[in-house]
C-alpha cells in the first residue's frame, strides 16, 4: 500500500516521461503532493516579446503545466476543462518564475485548482484558475508502488 505522497511522486514521474513541452521550456517540477504541485521556469531570451517582457503565453504555460501535475497527482487521468489567468505584474529576462498550484475543490469528475506565479522577489506575477475533468483511467498502477 503506497502513501498519497508516493503516489503523487509516481504520477509526476509518469507525466514527466512524455512532457516534451515542459522539458523544451526548461520548466522544472520542484514539488508534488496529493492535490498540489510547484514548478519553476527561468525567463530566457527566446521567451521575451517585443515589449522586452516574458510572453504572457509562456507564463500561462508554466501555470497550466503546474495545474496539470497537481490535478493528476491523485492518479486519475485528468485534463483541463477550462482556465483563466490574470496578469498582475510583468516578468522579465532572467526572472526565475515559480508556480504553486493547490486544489480548491475536487469532486468525482470535476475540480477547481488555483495557481499563483511569483518571481524571485516573491512578487505575484499572475493568478490562474483551472477547471479539471477526470476522463477515466490511471497514470500508474498503484499496486506497483
């Protein structure tokens, strides 16, 4: 019998195997537990837009990725049903962004998760809310843990 933390770690590892988007953007999974995750990303030169700011779509990608790991951390195959983001401050070249996601509500099929994206100075860059939908099946076989 595995603990919820062991299961969350195994789910994170299972997702990471095929997560070419996160690896390509150098997004790192910092922490994962049942219903939560933390990920980080350093803003590179190829992530900066014409205003010399981190492209909002990449901040969204960091938040959305963190949401994905959190809502799959309990070993139910889960996808996004919707998401929205509020940009509160700009991120700049060289900033180290950290996304922290926490489960707000999880029902049998649908869930709500909040993500806060901060920079290295602890300034809030964005707030993201994601709605999840469990589609059936599992990421890992829990008896193998």
